[in-house]
């Protein structure tokens, strides 16, 4: 097995690999109609990271980017989205490898101040094992200002995960727990 991590702007992912990513997403979150094209709002500058074995995609995720203002701090936030592992390859550490690589990529890229995203609460320990930290009591407010989509809405059981990459983010870090953060990524990616 020769594993590699490949990174592309989502729209520039080679078609054969993109087709596999869409099939994995459809397997994890069955749509009414098979997915095609891109999954995310291009305004969020989606970057796809793929863990591949030869020509086979074992795991995939996307990093979305948006500037946020929180507690008087203006920061460039990146968030994980559509994290998925091929069903036949689960339980082998591929997802953890890719999620760890995404955090490391974000830390060294110079693009992101902070990493922020939500996950289903039962997945919190998985993300912590990949170097992310839970931000207790933190709610991400997605959607738009006019049509908010908060991570604490009824029926959701989400944990907010984070990482602080730059001095500016580490200065702002104490303001993140037990607060609401206006992410507002739009209508396509209502909550990353």
C-alpha cells in the first residue's frame, strides 16, 4: 500500500478522483440524486485533501475558508467539511491520518489563523485524537445573518472543534469557549 495525500482546489481536482470523492460522499450522506460537480460554495475557496492508495481515494475532506469577526478580533477561519472514509477502508486509521494532515496543512500554510468546525458529538474524541480541541459551550452560527443556522438548534448534538494557528488567534483563544461565533458561510454550506 502506497498512501499519498493530494491537495487541490476543489474545482481543480482531477475528474477521476473527484468522481470517487462524490461517490464516497453519496455513500455517507445519500442524496435524492447522485452528486456531480463541486460540493461547496466557491466563495469559501474550498480545498480538497484526499488520501489515496494508487488511484483509489480512501478518505477525503474539504477545507473551507472565511474571514470572521469575533470579540473584536478579525481572523481568517478554515473549517473541515465533508470528512469521509471509504466504507471498506474504515477502522484502519485513514480518516485520522487525513484529519491530522489537514490540521498540520492549515497550521503551516500561513492562510489560516484559526480552524473551526462542528462535528457530531460522538466524533469529538476522534477529532481530538487528530490534534483538534473541543471548544466547550461554543456555538457556530451558520447560514446567513438574515437566515441563521446555529449548531445548537433543536435536534442537533454538535461539538465545536478548534485549533489556533497564529499569534493573533492565540490572543483571541480565551474568547472562544462558551460563546456564539457568527460564521455565516451562506446558503450552500450552511454549517461547515
